[in-house]
C-alpha cells in the first residue's frame, strides 16, 4: 500500500477508502493488501451508505484527480437486488443528497413490482419532489 492514503474505513470489515499516489480513489483491503478502484467493484462501497451522506461526501481528500464515486454508489444501491441497500440510498436522497441525477432510477424503482411497498413509496415521493424538466 505504498504511497496510498487512507481516507476512511468502509463498514466494519477490513476495507478502507483511499487515494493512490496518482490521485485516484481506491479501495484497500487491510487483510491481504489488495486494492481496486470503485469502478472495478462499486459493491465494496455499499457499507458507506450506513453513514450519513454528509459524513461521507464531505470528506477532505486533497490531491484527488478523479470524481468521488458517490453517485455511482447511490445509483448501484438503488438498482441492486436488496431493499436494504436501496433503502439506505433513498435515505441519502431524503437527507438532501442531490436526487436529480437519479430521476430515471427513481422512476424505475417506484414502478418495480418486486420491491417492497415502502421502497416504492419512498422512491415515488422523491421522484414527485424532483423539479420537472
């Protein structure tokens, strides 16, 4: 992990969010030394949704040359198999994380019959609150 800078722990496991020497976001495994980019495995960031979005999205990560993976994480969670992760992503949006980029994803989620009524209704409420384009 030479030259990598850890920014925060991801959940209760041995994963850390960090920045490599070139300024790219990376995920580091402290158990075996592996590392990857969020694009390679966005699923590994899901536990970040268990925190308030302001605690995650306002991280001070100077010298970062790539955009943070927050939008990709939220989009993945809203679209993934689990109502748990979708619910946490909806919580970020309800807590004022910008929802406009997720208009289409919210529309799909509100109409998804395989989702719980609670998830569909939360997605519908957020979708209805979006500015009309």
